[in-house]
């Protein structure tokens, strides 16, 4: 919810999951990255579909379905706790905790799209209409994004980002009301996000429950965010390393406090 890295003609060598995780999230979270890790290719594990993924231009890769965010319900007959899912485990959750990451950006599709007979549409308006304005954030099938879900804590805030639509952007705010637990859709054979390799006694995939907080005072578009990101790369502003642009395919992304506060401040300004 990982982009590939070029090898620059370096001789291949095995890369540990921890190195790959640091190379991916280091720039956004301030974690030091060694020269070799910065150049190292991502692990060669198969990459399942990832909810709400986008390319750097803001257009979603049509080959990767976005996760439908269904209303909250517990998986029937599942007593498993969240497992490590080795060897895919990375150090992302540990790194997030060490850096006190308390803010997030979470992508979902606001427009109807049928995947294996299921409409994967889920907008912030759909969340607002749910009982108690609460739903589970299911369908994440990327190890890095999954680990970010597992790092989330109660009451932390996240931007609800509309993806794979005419004008992608931030539509509102949600908060985490239940920490990570097994995603039931990985066990449902008729679900678009069924994973036959995941076992109930050691599930690979996790989800959290989110609750609607409010709509943004105005819709903050991807175009506006990108313009600020480009300007901040030159001036050293808060969005210079924003993961939405440095790692755009992740559908769950950490935000620094500075990034979060700057984006909130855009509500009060006219779009440039």
C-alpha cells in the first residue's frame, strides 16, 4: 500500500528486508541510509496487488486493484493474532515507532470499479455514512504499507486521500480507532484480495479501523501538493521529502508533523 530501485551496475548481492525498509522510508522519516542501501534493489519477493496505488503522475496502475474499505466486521472463525509473516517482515514498524510517526496518509478509490464482481469504491462520504462513521481499512497487499498499518496507534490522525479519480487529492481527516488486526479479506476466496498463501494461524495481512473526523475545508488536490513539493525541494520546505512523491505507489504513508501541519494550513489559503 514498493517501488524498484536501480542498481547502477553494481554487482548483485542479497539484500536484507531491514536494509530495503530503511532505503525506502529513510528519506521521509530522517533515518540514515548507507550508500549501498540507497542503491540496493528491493527484495525479490512477489509483490501482491496494493490498494489505491498511483504512479508519480497521479494516475493509478490499472493492473493493481485498490483495496475496498468495507464496513467494520470481524473475520468469522479467525482467532489468529497479527503475525510476523517471515521472511517478508521488515523493520518499518520499528522505524516508525523510533521516529514517533503519529500522522498518516491513506489512499482509497472514490469512484466505482468492479474487481472480481466486487465494487472496490470507498470514498470519505462512504465512510461518513457507515455506522458510527467507522470502517475497517482492508485490502492492503504491500508489505511496506502493511507494516505502516501495524505501526499505527489509537487516536492518531490520517488524511483520507482520494485516489484513481479525475482529480486525486486529500478529502478529509480520519483517526485510528482500532490498532492492527488480521484482514479477513485475505481468507475469503471470492474477495478480490484473497491470498491463498496466507494462513489463519499466521496471517500475512493486517488492517486497522478508522473513524471519520471531518471533511477538509477545501479539497487539497494532488496538483497543488505537487507544486508545493517541487517548490520545497528548492527551498527546503516541509514537503520536500513527502512520501506521496518520493514513494508514490504506497497506499499507506507516514507523514512528519511538519508535513501534516503544512497541509492543514493549505485549507485556509486559496489554491495557487
